């Protein structure tokens, strides 16, 4: 089983938070159904208990994400990006980190 770190906007534009969470959940479900050889790992769901509006907690969540990305890389995993990642500072930071760590990075295909 290959771990796949899911990069997807979390907060998004004003009012998109709940819709993004629903998209990520649905995306992970469809990926797990269609690609049984991977383990989709969505850190935005794992660290949702931290308040994204609180600067300290947001940075803590981002730190956890960077640590988890390293774990995925050490396990031979990949990072796949989805959604409106171009306009997400968090997504861009995750992608930059993946590149620095030598983790294969690719545009994920929406699981239909």
C-alpha cells in the first residue's frame, strides 16, 4: 500500500470551508474505492480539531502537515494535489516542501 498525501485547499475563499471539507472527504472515499493500492491521507481532516482562524493553532496544524508529509515521503509515498491549489498558500507550501524532500508530486485526477 502506497501512502498518498492529499493536498487540497482547506479554508478557501470566504464561506468555502465546509464545502472544501465535504469535497476532501468525498475525494478520499472515491480514491480509496477506485485505487485500492493507495492510502489517501488528508491532513486537513486529521488536524481539523485545531482552529484555523487562530494564528498559533493554524501554524501548529501546518507544522503537523509538514511532519506528516515527511513521514509519507519516508514510507515511499507521493503527494497529489487537487482543487484550487494555485490560490492556496497552504497548498503551495506543501508542494514546495514535497519538492524539497524529493517526494513525487503530481496533479491528482478527480476520482469520478
